[in-house]
């Protein structure tokens, strides 16, 4: 399995981020979007604005997407869903013949309103679209994997996801406030992708600062950790103090699982 970071940024592009963003690329970070290529299909985890273009820049294609898991309905996590549906209506059809969307409570109503707003341009044509809301404790099974979810603190209903495959596991948090239970949820994962929007000392409801993210990372015992959903300030605040196994995500980074 290969995990692709489509967007490692926080909710908005930042002036100056282009100059200051660490790592290769050095460009403005795209908002949240991630894709897991299982070899038999592609699973999306969030798909914020700009993600459709990033998917193709990563060398993937929409037709291979079979499932999309959304942590919550903020536009930086769900903004390119309409773009994906628009493309699938008129261009590439899902290879599996069905696209399954998952999100927290309120997600089904959101999808209906989205379809109504764009009617009929995002209605499925030539494939089936299934939408399901997940609650803490629910899980979804696919070809050789299972995804579980956990409710996390954020100003709106929000989930974190954990995928367990035959040999590898992945845990992904979208936006989340400090939740000690996350370390247990991510226990022993091969890869933990953890939001880290804030530098230490900054406060925003429902987000982690660098120290909080590192505390969850070390408590989880995850083999590898990517700090993501980075702002320029949090990336600068984390650089130089990352323990072994913890890295800053960057757009179009790939991690083999
Ligand atoms: Zn959010
Ligand atoms: Zn966000």
C-alpha cells in the first residue's frame, strides 16, 4: 500500500508560506487530502479544495477511487467533493462501478444539499453513489482492509479513522482538539497522520499544537508519524524538535506501508 499526501496544509494558503515551507517543493501547502493506494483501488481520506488536481499530480486517477472517508464537513476537508462528483459524472467512471462516501453525523444531509445546489451537475451517472454516516464504533470493510472510526473534539461532528489491513495499519486524524484517547486509537499503527495546526502557545478550539501532537505521537507507539494540516507557524515550531520516526508531511509525499 502507498499512502499519498495530497495536501499537508491547514485551512488556508498563507502569504509567505511559499518562502518558508520546509522540505522539498517549498510551495504553498494544499488543504487536507490524502489517498491510500491499496493496489486494488484507492481510498481517499478527506478531499479539501484543490485535492482533485493533487490526486492527478500524485499519479493517481479518480476512476480508481472506491471509498472516500471524510472526517468532517469543513471546506478544507470536503471542498473538492463536488469537483470529484462532477468529473465522475462526465469523465472517468469508478472502476468498481460504485463510489462509497462516509462521514460523521450530518454528512448525508450535507451531500443532499450539495447535490441540490449543483443539480444535476454532480448527480451520479453511469455508476452508483452510496453515502453512509458513521458513528463512533462503526466500521467499514473492503478488500483486505477494515476502517474503524473515533469521535474527536472539534467545533462540529468530527471523526478520526484507523485502517487495518492484512499486514499494515494507518491512523488518520483530520482536525482534532487534544484527546488522550487518540493515542490508544492509534496504538501500534504503522503510520499515524496527525493534525498539527498550531505552534505552541497558540490557541484554537479543536486543533492540536506541536507539543500536544508530539505527546499523542509518542503515547501511540506508532512506528512512523507524519505531522500534517500544518500552518507556516506550526511547521516552523515543530522543525528541529521532532523525535525519531516523526516527520513533517509535505504535499505529494509518499509513504510505503
Ligand atoms: Zn475543521
Ligand atoms: Zn481543517
